[in-house]
C-alpha cells in the first residue's frame, strides 16, 4: 500500500493499485472504494463532507438519517447491508456493471428530491470498484436558471412581435397568455380587469394553459377583504407585484389553495397593468407548477412584459376610439351624399350594362369571325386555284369537294346562328302537328348512317314497345335537335358505337305522358368542368385553342332552346372522360290521345371501316418568283388549308414542309433549317401561342407569321406581342400571302445583314 494522497483520511492505507491519472484528476473530490463484497474500504475527507447527500443515491428514504458522526461505522460494512433498497437504483446498476466487467462508467445523478447533483467516474479496482465524485449542484442550478432565462427571453421576443402586429385587444390578450404558457412553460396565465361594481370583482378576459374551470369559481376580488387579499387582488389594490413562492404554505392563497393545488398550481407571480396615467386597471397573473420558480431575472423580464402589454392595450383602445370616431364621421358623410350616390349608382349601372353589351358584342364578333372565316378561306382559296390554274380531273374533283364541304359548314353555322338569334328574341315559330315516330326514326337513319359508315362505327336506333306510334311536335325542330345531338355523338366517337333509344316517360303531377330519347356514345366523354359550360353559346368541352374538333359551339345551346320550346329539355345525364356520354332529350305532353304503341323497333348497322379520303399535297410547280429556294414550314391543322396554302407557296417557288400542330413544328425545327414559319393559332396538342413562345426560347430567330381566322385588331396585337413577326387573317388571297412573306423575309435579311 502506498501513502495516502493529500485530502485522504490518515491512518487508512491508500490502495496502491489505483490509476494515478484518475487519482490526480479527482484528488480534490470525493473518493469511495468498495471491495468485491461491496464493503466500504476507503473514504477520503471530501467524501465524508458530501457523503450525506451522495450516499442518498442508494437510499430510498432520503439522506436525513446520515450524519458525519456515522462514518466511523461505515468502513468494513457492505452497502447492500446499509442500503438494501439501493440495489434498485440506476447508480447501483452502474456500479454493478463495473464490478462485473473491466469497463469504466461515468455518471451524473441527482440525489433524492433533486436537491443535490453529483457527477463522477466508477472504475475497476482490485476486484472491487473505486468511485470518484464531485458535487455539481451549483452548476446544475446555474444551467437551469440559464435555461429558464432563455425560455423567458424567447417568449418575450414572441410577445413583442404580437404587440407590434396586434389588430384588436382580445386577440392580443389571448396570444400573450398563450405564449407565456407555450413558450415560457408556465402552468396557466390569465388577464383580469378590475371592475368597479359593489364587490370590486376581477373579470377574467383572457387565459391560456391548464385552467379547467378555475377562474369561473375563484370569485377573485380586489376589495380590502379576505378574497381581495389574494395575489391578484393585492396586486391591483396595492398597484405592486405579488409573488407567492409556495401555495402549500402561503396564507394569502388559503381561499383558493385546494382548487389551485388540484390543478397543479404551486406558485404565482401577479403583475399590475397600468395606464399611461399610472392607474392600475387590471393584472397579468402567471401560475407555475413548481415552487420558487421565479428568479430575480425572470421577474424583471415579466415585469417589462406586463408594462409592454399595458401600453399595447392603451394603444389599441385609443386606436379603437379613433376608428369609432372616424366611422361616425363617415356615416354622416354617407348620409349627406346618399342622393348623389344613388344617382351615381344609376349612371354606373347604365354604363355597366352598356359595357356588358359591348363585351358581348365583341365576343360574338370574335367567335363568328373565326368560325366563318376558316371554311370561307378554304372556299375562296380553292375557287381561286380552280380558276387560275390548269388542273387534272382528280385535282378538280378534290378542290370542288373541299369547296362543297366548307360551303355546307358555312351554311350550317349561319342556319344555327339565325335560329339561335330567333329563339333568344322570341321570334322563332313552332309548328306543332301530329308526327309519326317511324318517320322520325327513318329520317334519322338516313341522315346519320352515312356519317357512321364513314367513321367505321356502329349506329343503333331502338324504340321500346310502349313508345306511341305518333306524337304532337314540330318535326323540323325535332329533327334539328336529333341531328345535332346524334351528329355530335358520331363526331366525338373514334371507335365503338352510337345508340339512339326511345322510351315512354311516366306521367307526373305537372305533366302528361311524353317520350325520352337517349343518345349514348363511346366517345371522348366530358369532365365535370367541361359539362358545366356545355350548353353555353360558343362553348365546347375544350374551349381553348387546343380544340381537337371544330365547330362554333352553337349546336347544343340551340338544341336545348328548341327542346324547351317543344315543352322539354336536353340534358347531359352521364359522362365519363375516355368512356363516353349519354344525352337525354325529353318531350313532355306530346303523346296524342288514342295513339297506339309502336311496338319494338331495332335498326342496327354493323361496324364499317372508315372511308375517309386523305387529301394529298398538290404537285410542285416550279415558278420563278421571289420565294424561290425559300424553305417554309407550314403549321396548320386543317387538311384543306394545308393543301391550299402549300399550293400557293409552291407555285411561288417555295419549298414547303407541313406540321399539323405546334409540337410537331418544334420537333421539325430541331432537325431542319427554315427561312420562315407560317403558323395557325388554333390547333390541337399545342396552339400557336405556345409554339411561338417555345420556338423563341429555343433560339429560333427567323420570321414566324401568324395565319389565323381570328382577324380582329385585338387578335393581331396579341400575336405581335406574343412573338409573331407578322399577322395574316383567313381567308387570304395568294398575292397578299406571297407579298407579305416577301416583305417579311426582306426585313429579316436586312436586319441580319446590318
């Protein structure tokens, strides 16, 4: 055994085998050595000074029974005998682990009640263990104080933000109480205002945290009596803060002690709220869930918060008073100007009506300009080709067919437009007469079957057995409705079938018997958004410039108006995108008395391969002109316009490639070089506006000329602002087209040469 180091009790040999480095580290701290039998074999003087608390790490009843006079009896005794309950402690388990292994363990443990904290090292020693420890209670206390102070400062920062941005008094109070509890960690916070009633009550106006009905039953007062001598009442009455460190013993809280302790309130700090004149009008009360929780620094911070809160309340009240005064003044002004406002309103309504009418007129003109000019461009263009060139028989037939097709489309548009106009103005005449259902079905078969055959889809027309053989209606208008709905069904169906089904309607109180005609297709279907605008004039399921199918969007609006005039309706009863749609046409009160039933009738056509001639480009004609050698990309989705414009360009010596949408144009420009792009606006997949933006972004700096049936001044301006070099409207003469392209190319070449 070596001599004991400084600080170790003399007369007790110091174990020689202890690690000198560890001894040097802890020589000024407590040292306890236990042998393999858990007997205490060594205590230094520092250990004796602090062991009263340290050994309580193993005790279950606290350290009060341990005294310094007791240490002489500890040497040679087992800790298992002294503290039998200690074997369940975390500290003992650490000692046991070191005893059984060669490892070293560090610990940081509170004694019971957390009144003292110790840290140290447990290491192996001659089959037993040596424990080196120091008291860190002061450090722990400082750390806890620092943590609480940081928490308070964070809460104060949040409260300051609330004070700056607060709009009304109640929201301010609620937010301040919430932050005090959520961020500062207190059990409950509330704000009470002093009342000048008979009992001088304190009215709770805001609170947060665990309140659980406490304030409803507290009956807090600021009078000079027992219920007014509590923390809140005293703070308001004396205009000074009150601090109750321990609710279990403080006599000021005796009327509320039981209710407070039941809710976990163990201490409180109450701060008076004072006006700018120094008058106390309320208090901010803060309850904690531990005793002695408020350090002097925390109290100072919370006092500043209370002062800021009182100032914020004063400012908000002044602002509210100014607002009330301003509102009162405004009401007086409004009363004085009422007649003038009424007159202005009348004038504004008239102006708005005029603007709305003008906007409706502009929308109408824009839609009709586009829908009429597109087929008109094909008619006039092909007519010019036929008149000015030598064509073979096949070309003549193809161009004449295009003229005929677009002429019929123009006629249909004009007829629908005129009918819709008559319906809207109440000038359309309805001629009701007996009509045979068989005639209606036969006519529908004759008119729809060619369209179905051309697309290679099946057409089925069926009537249930109880459908009457005749009805009273207008045959012309009924056929117009059926052709419109049925034609649309075929138009939007690429494969599958279209089914027309007739059935009898059940009589209701407000109507006699009628019929319902359902037209079901396996076409594109509609989304809910598209369905909502389906029956609006000039509207289609997809009304953007990406419409894959043409048409002015008048048909369904007209069909519904006509059905209403016939005493019925047209409805979209079912539709699923990608699956198909079902439209129902109802005709009420149309069945003739004594009319026999039709009996089952089914007319079906099997699927037929589509017979759809594809127009081919006209043969190139080499002409010497200023477009010789010019490579032009024509972007146009109409096959007829493709043929027409490409023919115009090739006759002038240009080399033409065709893309039927903006996306394909982008792909072609990545592979090929073009001197000029001639582009339609309204196309499927990618419209002209999207395409020109994409082309300019990818660096295409050659001329891009818009060729569109949108010919209004606003449309031209939009094209130029979107990146087009020039704008041309359909229909267009060959000379105008070529001259414009030549001028555009010359301007472009001059720009690049300079």
